[in-house]
C-alpha cells in the first residue's frame, strides 16, 4: 500500500505501517535524501534475502545499513577509527556512507562479504522517524538491478510491485545523487564511490583521504 507522507494523517498511518512491516520481516520503500530505498530489518536474514530477491540481486553485493542515530553506530562496530568519527561528525545525517568493520558479535547476515558493513544516517525526516523505531535497516536503492533508481515511491512501486508491504511517498527526491562512499577499514581512508559530497569537502575533514578509484 502507498501512503502519501505529504499529508499529515497519511504520514502518521504510513510510518506506523512501515514500522510494523519491518518488525514483521517485510519490506518497505521509504524516501531518503538521495534516492528512494527499499528496506528490511538488518537482523532478520529472510527479510534481507527478500530484499535482494526483490531487486534481482545476489548475495555478493550486501546492502548498506541505514541508522536513525549516530549513537547506533557505536553498537555496530567494535572500534571506530578517528577518521570515521570525524566524518560522521561533519556529514551525518547526510549523503555519506562509511565502510567500517562491524562487531563480530552481531547476529546478522547481509550477504557473502563478512566482517565489514556500509553504514549511513540519512537526512530525511520520514526515514529517520522510521529508523528510530525499527533500529538498523538493510536498505538499497528502490529499483530492480540494472534499472534507474526510483526518485518517487510511485516509481519504486512500478518496479517492485507486491514484493513491498508499505510504500512511503514524500514527493520527488530534490537531488537524486547517490551517497559518497568512504572505506575506513584500511590504514588509509579511501574514497570508493564519488557522490553527493565531493572529495575536496571530505579532505577538509580527513586530509589523508585518498581517491581509491584511481588505485
């Protein structure tokens, strides 16, 4: 079902429906500050599998995890590098995804790559309201693999149809550029995907950041 979150009454119903769906292991589509995402409870393996199946994507590309609070990050990682903390302080919530080593005690199965996770806190009120109730969610762009990323929930519904329990519509994405991804698992921070936050701004915070795409 699609809920128009631009209407206060529909927004409340939609957010409640999305939270219930995620807690029941079902899929939802929600707006973010980049493009619309399809999400599932990160700690429910069959829900993550359903997300990958809905997209037509294999386990070799684990979905990123979205969180609703910076403090949640401390519960996901064993030790957070100083560069990661500095970037989070500067750019979260926002269009920055960081790749870090997750705590080995976490009971999740996001895909074949183990030991690391890509994490982001999006700058969108609807997404944050959902995430603060559900906890960490596995979220990928709301489209079939190989198809254009959805910039409205209606576009996402055209591609994903009945595989998703609740669609939260908040209007077209104002700036549908993907998030910038920085890998912080090695000795030197590396840019691995250019996106909404340019390399120069990242280097203002972490001067030794290298452009991993050129390696």
